[in-house]
C-alpha cells in the first residue's frame, strides 16, 4: 500500500495545488536525497502536511481522521503499548465490537498492523491515516492515563497493605517475605518502574519521611518529585526491592547493594539498587540502565572539530593512557564505552574491570568488581594484565595501588583507558601525584585527558534573546568573555565585528510536548593532549592552573568555552552551562 509519485502528480495537478515544473523539480530532489516526493513537497512549502496526508488517504482509499482535539478512551489507548505507539506512530482510537480503528502516519507499515493482530487475535484492524499533530496529541494522553492508573493503584493497593510491626527477627523475616510477595506491593513497584522508564528517568529515589514516602525521578540530570505515597507502603516497597535484588530482608542497619533486571517486549533494563538506612527508615536509589542502549559516537556525545581530532589521534596510539575526568554522573563511563566501540576490532583483545558493568559490548571481556570476595580494581587489573590484552579499561582509578598498576600497564605496552574524579582536565595530574604516582612515569604514559559535564539540550521551540550588561558582568565572573568572543568568531558562529551584546542566545520555551523546554543531554568537553611542554610541567610538579594556562596557549578550549559555542549554536542555554560548571 503505497502512493506512486505519478499517482500523486495526477491528483496534485488536478487539484491545482502545484504546477508540473514544481512537481518535477521536487521529484528530482527526492531521488537525489532518497526522500519521498511528498516529504519534499511539504518541506518546500508547496503543500501542507495535512493536505498531503488527506490526498494519500484519498488515493489509497483509506479514511482520514483528525485527532488533534480528541480525547481517547484509556481502555482503547492501552491496546497498543506506548513504546510501540511512539516509535511506529500508530495509535488505537476507537473500538466498536470486534473492530479496532487505528490511526497511523505510514500506510506502508504493515508489520506493526500484523503485530497488533497477533497481540489482539479477536480484533479486526481498520487502518486510518492521520496527521503528526494528531499522533502527538494522543501520545500525550498515554502519560495522563498512566498517572491516573498509577494514582488508582496506589490508592487501592496502599489501603490493602498491612503495616509491619517489629517482632522477633525470624518472624519479621517471614512476615517481610510474605508482604513482598503480596500483589499490591508487587503492583506498586512494577508501576513505579514502568512510569520511570516511560519518562526516560535515569534514577528512582524512594525516600521515607516522617509521615509519608517521597518518590523522585532524575530526568536529564535533574531530580523531579514524582509522587508521595502513604507511610504504610514503605516497608513493603523496601522488602519487594530487596527480594528482587537478592538482599537480606531483615538487615535494616547496614547499607546494601544489589541489582536485578526488568524485561518486557518493549524494553530491557538492568537496575542497580542501593539501600541506605536513614532516620525515618531505609532509602532506596535505583539506577536504570537500558540494556538495549548502544554506545554513542564521539560526535554524538558532543565532541567536535579540534577536540574530536585530538581524541581520535590518541586512540590510534597503541600504548599509553587516556583519562576521562569529572564528577559522578557526568557521563565518563559512556565516553569510555564510545571509545571502546571505535577500538573494538577483530585484531585486538580488549578487557575491562568495571563497577558495575553498565552496558554489555560484544567481543569485549567485561569483569565486574566484587570487593566482598576480594575482587577489587587493583586485583582485577593484576589478573587482566596476564590475559594478554591490547587494550584495558579500568572503570575508575580509586586508590594508590590501582593508579600504580594502571601506569605500569600503560608502560608495558598496553593502551589503558580510565576515569578519575577531578573538576577539570589538568586536575588529574596533581590527583595522580597525590596517589603516589611518580611524575616522570605520569609524563611518559599519559596521552590525553578529557574533562566533561552534561548539559540539557534545548527543544526545537526556544526563545531568542541577547545579553544585557548586568548578565555579562555576572558571566564574566566565571569565564574570559574576550577569549570566548574570539573563539565564536574563529568558528564563524558570529560576524567578525560582533560584540557580546549582538550575539543571539536561547532560553527554554516550555510546551506541551516539552514541559521543561529541555529534552535529552549533550556533553561539554575540554581535551588536554600531553605535549612535550606539558610533560616538562608534570615532571616539575606544576600546579593544575599552570598546566591549564599552558594547554590554553597550545589551543585547548575549556569546558566553559565549549559550552558557550554550543549555547551560541542554540544547542543548550547559558544557564545550563553555568549550572554544571559552578557545581
């Protein structure tokens, strides 16, 4: 079921919407760019998206529906799961007896219709064509139905849960196990996870307060209150999470760590659990790691031009050390995985020691740290060196022993990739010296140091503005404005005679599709290659400020400068750049 260009041409000319020349020009462009001719006609502004879809519907004999203002019955909406609906742009909107009407954008997507037929064998699927705006409107309703469903589950189930009284330890353990296996608690924990996954949360925080339980989700690096639950559900939720993660049910005084998996047809997540005793009970933090996630390219992470070139040059070196630095949660491990993807060729043996293994990569030997049985980074690294590796990744250099072993591995002909907790790239050198590493060994093994932070990306709709004098004064506290202006001119982002007051920056514009004005994240980087002059400074035990100054003279761009370039390009906002730098 597809509309041939010639069919479309006949109807368009007949309706007087385009001329023959306009159509032929668009057809040439479509063949060149491998697009559909209809999409080119819309992008050229010759016809509207709605006119095109109505015309396609008429040619194919499929009814057209407009659902931009429709409210769909939640029971019908749930027939097609939200991840399938959003990825395939197909929604169920009406059910009469055994007939199910589904609205879609692509009449050729027969596979999805077959999938729905298999899922609902008793129903007859009637396809309808609709507009992207209609699909967006209905997709927003999924969240609402989920929240309503969630609220109802909590209200219904929380009343059923029996509060647990403190008893003998053995009795308490049995009691907790019973509660953890009761349907209400299972439902609450499952719905919590489902809700978090649909909202693209990276972490779930379940925090017991004096009279209630607060649930918060971290979305794009920022914590948001998701809901408050009655205090009676606290012990049941903790018990359920402990059962899933294989932890001790009757241990309430010590921190515990575990992990479990969640698998459905739409998604596979590995969930890291940390439980910590706090004043009002036990706090749970769950880190959600999508198993289907693929490593991003270095360009996709936000590395660009000269910085990207420097990293790629150093990845070609067969020996030495590459360090990625920054605070917890700034995407260091993701950057290392992206480098491993580039290095992962049949000609090399790559081994890693991580805590935890966040993403599985085929053909890479990944080992998980387990301090309980003595498998620390240092012991794991010792064993790895005997495994004949060409490339070693150490999740983190945490102590003197690991630092010493990593440097010696780089000296003895391996390429070592690792991370370190420091605020900037140059800070990695004093940190290694502090870990009793010899400066002359550091200078001869280090190839390059990356420092990074994650900033939220602006949505498509954003507000343009220029900086006022008071704002410039405030920004000048954190960075050198003249140097940033020079960089923007070099990049040809601004005109050669522009001043800071002429540059257009962007602010988030909250919309229904994008309530925060931001969606997703991108990295801002500084890349410090260890050149001969930097090596001399390391041997002299120079301060991190002296090393940064020298690197800047040699062309290094700091994170703030990289952030400002991305802000001027409209990728992020100045507020975001300053938020992560000031932290």
